[in-house]
């Protein structure tokens, strides 16, 4: 009885190895075959970028950014004297 079970399991394993190799072959060129219309539509888009990407005016405080850069470089920034401190 054990020989029969072993031979059945062995034959199932050998046959499943052939089936796994067969499943790796596809009828199409690639997995994305058939998307030609969608691909062409994306290639012919006039302006694919977000309209806000044209905005070159970046809001920010130049003095604050300069201080951050100087602290990053390890140099210190002179603090401006306030008029209240002078009086």
C-alpha cells in the first residue's frame, strides 16, 4: 500500500512541475498587451502637467531662509539691532 501511495504522490509532483512551466507562457506579447489605445492617448496629451506647476512665485521669507542656510553651514548670522534696544 505504501508503494502505491508513494508512486501516486511522485507522479503528481512530476506532472505538476510540467503544468507550472506551461502556465508561464502567455498568448500575448506582454501582460499589458491590448492597451494600445490608452498608451497612444497618454502619448498625445497636450499638457500632462498640473497647471499649478507653472507657478514660479514661491512664497517665503528670504531672511529666514538665509538664516537657515547659514545655521546649516555652521556660520552664525548677525542679529539686527532693534531701535528699542538702542534707546
